[in-house]
C-alpha cells in the first residue's frame, strides 16, 4: 500500500477540502489551517491547497476530484446531514481521507452509523486545530 506521504510526493500537491455551511466557521477554519500550514509545514506550504465549500452540493458540483483530505461538517441547512452526503462524496474522492467535524460536543457524532464511512470524527472545539495538525503530519513529514 502506498503511504499518504508517498502519494503526496507523487502528486506534488496536497489538496484539502473544507465543507461547512457556516460561512464564519468555514472562513475561520480555513484561515487557521493556512496559519498551521505556514507555521508547522513551512517547507511544504506551496504544495498544500485548501478549498472551502459551503455545502456538499457545491463540493460535488466542483470539477475537482483530486482531494486527499476532506473536513466535513455534520449538520447542514435544510436538515441535511453528513450521513446523507457521505456516499456521493466517497464516490467522487475514493482515496480521500474524510474527517467529520460537528458542533455536537460529544465523543461520537449524533448518528454513529456514519463512523465506518469516515476516517475520524471530532467536535468543533478548542482542540480541533490540534487534531488537524496530527492529521496533516501523516501526509507531510516533520520539518
């Protein structure tokens, strides 16, 4: 099996999608990811791209399918949840690691049947960025 780092080196870019309908949180989370990348992964920052999306539909309509890492909110407007969106997202980006984020402050998402379909889950709390850094270090060697 090809490691995440080897796959990253072959592609020359690490493409990250953030799918969250809360415009404030989406911008904040993307800005924090950029700061984390600029601070912790200085030697690789030109090879990392972060793409914000405001809903699963806008992500699915995007022509890009080369995402390596997806941070997916659990709750969306119009009562749509990640449980409904995960299958088409997986079909579009079969090799991507998908991490579920939620304002639900619990060790598990409201619908635990989604857990086997994602690579991880964590709440949107003060530790979320630290968890993102741990995830990114699996894709990028320590610098």
